[in-house]
């Protein structure tokens, strides 16, 4: 088994609209689904998927079959294209989609998940207890579930919530890579969708996860072209890191102290602000991961 982790963008919503779409869905069909999302996936309901699970099944469910049967999956979304380019058949693999804290982001994740004709489990947030199963959607399907993890505070128009969002992204990686990854399974991080500002942070987090439990690999989706419409993957190679040393330095910086024995993370995970250490958004994400990295607590 491979565990595939994908930040999920909204390209599927645009790609389903005629004349671009390669499915039989009409503009009105897509409008019905987006209207459902706008009505049901409000700010107060995104963290309670049990309240809209049934309406998703009855109101959106009838439109999912054309997505499942799409003959050209690489044209559905960046996420599906990346998975297809990694390996055409991933029936035994686990797929985890990271959804933004928006109605459009959650709908896009749900439609991407529907492609696999599997159970779908929606998690309102990454819960780091190793047992959280989320809310089950599409229970009529069989096989390994597709997991959707909502990332609280990951919003396109509010940079002031970005630090908290990166903490939640880091927790989602801990959930996917450490708490819910079978032994010896590869983690494949697909950096082809989602908000572009998150992608460099995901690479840094992946390096620490690879130091903790390899193998972890990261990929970007090549654009393809008119003569070769099926894009390929470009691997992003991860650095070897010094987890114990780095986390000790981070712990000192989190307490506001400028480390004296090493400055490996200065300007990366923390800054020098008036002779005190101040964590960056990436530093706060690493701090959220630190309790789950061996030898750091």
C-alpha cells in the first residue's frame, strides 16, 4: 500500500463546466452541486459533516456517476491527474485529501473523492489520537476509504489565519504519515493542487516526516502539452535533516530564547525580533509536529 496525501484545490469545479468538461454533466448540473455547497457547507456546518451527510447523498449523489465514468481522468482535476500519473491503478492505496476551510474547497474534495467509487470519510479537523474515523459518506461503496481532512482556518482571503492553518496542515500530515500509515508503506505527497502558498511548507514538513518514518516522497505535476496531454510527475527530492538537534533549537525558540549553540533554523522556523525568538508560520507547524517525532520530547 501507498498512502497518497494531496492538498486539494478547486480545479475540478472549473473542469466540470462545459465546454471544458469531459463528462456528461451540464452547466445546470454543476450549478446544482455548487448551490448545495453554498447552502449546506456554511462556516458553522463545515466542522459538523454529520449535519450534511444525508443531503450530500440525496442532492449531490445523483451527479457523481459521470465523474466516476470519466474516460479521461487526467482532465478532471490536478489531483486526479497527479494520482493517475503516479500509477494508473491505485485501488489498494489510501488517499487523503486536504480540504480548505471553504464550501468550494470541501465540495471539490468531495467530487475528487467520488472518482474512486469507494467509501468517503470526512474529518472536520485532524484529530491526533490515532482512532478518529471521521463521518462516513457513500457507505454503499466498498474498499479502502478516501479520507477528506478539513484544514480549519485555511482561507484564501485571510492571511491573518495562515499561521493557525499551517499548524493544522502539520497535524494533518502527522495524522496521515505517522498515526494512520501502515508500517513500511510509502507516503507520496502530491503537490499539484491546493493553495500555492502552502506548498513550500508541505515540503519542509515532509522532510521531517521522512526523517521520522521513511519512505516519504514528494511530487509535482508536469503541465503536459497539446501533443502529450497526459502530464507526468516531477519528483521533489527531500533533504536529510537532524531531527533531534533541530527540535531542541525549535523548543528554545518557541520559549522566546535565541538558541546559542546552533542557528540552523534561524530565518526559517523562527526570526530574531528585538533580541527574542519569534516563530514563523512554518515554525509553529513544526512545533505542532514535535511531540510526534522520536527523541524530541
